[in-house]
């Protein structure tokens, strides 16, 4: 999601993947576009803004993976609810490990685990590593 917690998780995952010679995937979850817009142009504008945001995020993530360990990070953007989308991707990809940040954008006091992280730790089909 581009949060400091997700960046720390990515940095840890890159180093771990390098250490164990693993393939590394990054999943970005795009929330659904607004259902109610005054014009089609508003929907197109919102979609263009999100596309640009995720292109930048993916470019930065791939650069970090390359700079830290010369890893070719496999990235994809999926639409939907973040927990459902990540759990589905982990299941379909037969992932062995899911690395997530302790907190995301909704950092409350910097100490409370985010609800997305909590849900992923309960629902993931694979082991979950939570990076603080």
C-alpha cells in the first residue's frame, strides 16, 4: 500500500528471498472505483489516478528489490478487498510465505496491529511473517 510498514516488509522480504534464493511476488490491491459518479469522466479520472499511483509504487518496489539484492520482483495489481485479494493470490500462487507490515496507513499510536494484518494472519493459506 506504500505505507512505511509495507516498505519495511518489502525490504525484509527482498533480503529473505535473496538469502534462500526464492522467487518474490508483490501484490498491490486496488479498491474498487466509485459506484456513483456524476459523469463517466469522473470514473475515468479516478482510474487514471489509481493507475499512476500503482505504477509509481511498483516502479519503486522493483527498484528496491533490484538495488538490495538484484531480484526481479514480480508485481501485479488486483482489484477488490485487500484481505480477500491477497488471500486468493496466495492460494492461487501456492505461496509458502506471506510477508506483511505490522501497520499500514491507519497507524494508531504506532503500536496496534492493523486490521488487515490481523485478518491476513488468520485467513492466509500459508505462513505469515509480520514485520515490525
